């Protein structure tokens, strides 16, 4: 079940591969995510000292669940992957010019996971082509529905 999606990532990047990662969260963050108070739109993923971190993910604290702490809505959160996956991602990002983007936050067996994508940036003309294709698919659907009436 999806909690939050980053639709902008599919507009700005070609997604080559997807990985599911665990995410290190505090208690108040889990409660806020379960309430749907999360935004992935401006977030990105970096590799630092052999570990992977999520930066800029905004989790709005609930007033009742976080009275005894000072919540930081956009703190850096560590992502959990296998060592072999991390090594592969480091190679792709540093040598091949790929970037890592968060795509989707969801539940897997009761745990909050995040799907990250290994991506290459789109050029402006690629974005226009994708938009034209999407508009054509929508128009074709309308024509087909009108023809079936």
C-alpha cells in the first residue's frame, strides 16, 4: 500500500532500476507517516562514506505525538540496503553518471519502506515527447470510448 509517491521523478528522469530500502525513523516520524503527513517531492538520495541517505523528505510532526521532543521535519535519514546493493549503486552513480531518486514510500509487511530509483536525467525535449505521448493516449481513449457508444 503506497503512502507517498514522487511523480515528479518520473517526469524528470528515466528510471533504469528500482530498489526497495528500509528507512531509519524515529517514533514520531512513524506516527506522522501513518497519518499521511509525508512529502517526497523535493527529496533526493546521496551516497556518503559508503552509506545511503535520504535528504529533504518532509515529514510534518503531529502536535499530539511529539510534545516531549523537538522534531526536525527535513532531517537526513539513513536508508538500509544490503552491502552488495550499496556497492553496485556507488559504482553506477560515481562512474556511469546516474543519480538516485526516491520514487515511492510504502508498507511492506507492516514496515515502512522506500523505493529508490537509479535514474538518468531527461532533457527538455524528452519531457515534451513524454507529454505528447501521454496526451495522445488520453485522446485515443476518448475516441475509443466515443466510438463504442
